[in-house]
């Protein structure tokens, strides 16, 4: 048998090569355009980014139905979750889904990873909010373990839940549309932070939530809540500026906001009339 090992046989024909190249480029453009469209619908004024990127701040964007997550393989946890809320959702939500492992996380975070730790599996993108605004698929995705972080029970079941309820029951009906960015406040990377973990997942010191009313004259309010709370405190005691959240996390929120507007706007603890005094001490829904 004669084997033809000439280069003309081994290399692809130019016409076929260029046809494949065109298909790859076209597919990449379509994917990027579609992905960018999804991200813009979930992140007003740009996707959250680092103020000073370096190798230790590497994070991956995980897109889900209804929300985005910035995932850190070093912290083995989310850095932020971003979602848009609209008032025209369906409040007749289905039963509570089961927790699910997310295959996209580099380190395994199982549904029972928090068992016996004293921490709850705390949602970043909330079950109820995702169900109302995104339907069944978004509600199901909100139970991915990449959307969970260790939260003390008094925080998760009371104070944090009260804030989530105020967002859905009072802020959303009042303003009609909200951009929400929420996530953890981690301690600076150190030996202690590397050891303070539930399984592989680093335990945050606190949690933040930024709520924005998009528009030409946007409104905003932000909170930072520590792990150690009773649960019945006033929400007003945790009111902070966006600048303070950025200082505590190293993140840059709403990066496309014009600079002349950003400086004064992000420095204020609560921009606009949110009527917080009326809802700050409401009891937990559960």
C-alpha cells in the first residue's frame, strides 16, 4: 500500500479553511452580541468590575436565568450578584425548588456543604424576587449553590430577609423598576481568611445590597449588614454610601455612570426619598 504523506494532503484546502474561519468568527460575534444583550438587561450602567485588577482578583461571570454572578475561584464564592426587578411579574410563584450544585464552579460546592456548620445557605439573588420577575427558570437557577454564601441564621432568616421583603413589597411597587447588586464583604486575603471556610467556601464578614432606580436622575440606597446581628434591628442602622461598599469590597459598581455624576452620587448614604423610616422596623415575613 502506498501512503501519500505530502503536505497537500495533510493541510486543509485554503477554501475550506477560510470557510471554517468565517463560520467561527460569525459564531463568536453572534455569541458575544447575545451575551452582551443578556448582561445589559441585568446590569444597568455596566457589569461590576474591580477597581484595581490583579491576579488574585480574577473572577468569572456566570450568567443564569434572571441574574448574573461574579464568581471567585480563590474565595470559592460569589463577589456580587446583579439583577433587574420589574413590577409586571407574576406573584403566583411555584413551590420552593431544591438546592443544586453548579458544575461551573472550579471547587466542588455540594448542596450539603454547609451541614453542621451553623450557617444557612444564604441567597444572593432571592428566591421570591427571581420567581416573580423571571418565572420558573429564574427561580430554579436561584437555588444553584453558586448563588449561596454562608449566612448566620439571625441574618439570613430575619434582618436580611426583611430587607429583601422591603425591596419587593415597598420599593418595587413605588418605583416600578430596580437594579439590585448584592454580595459579600470578605476580610482581606490572609492565612485566617484562607482557613475561615465552610468546606471550600470562604465565610464573609458581612453582606451588602445596593438598590438603584435607573434613569436620567437615578436614585440609590445601599446597606452593609454584618454576620452577627439579632435580626430585629432597624434597617436604617445599616445604611451606607455606595462609596463605602466599594471601599470595603474593592469593586467598582455601575462603572459606566458618568464621572461628573458618580462622585457626588455615590458618596451619599441614600440618594432620593426612599421612605425608609416607614419600613425600617417591619417584622420578618416568616
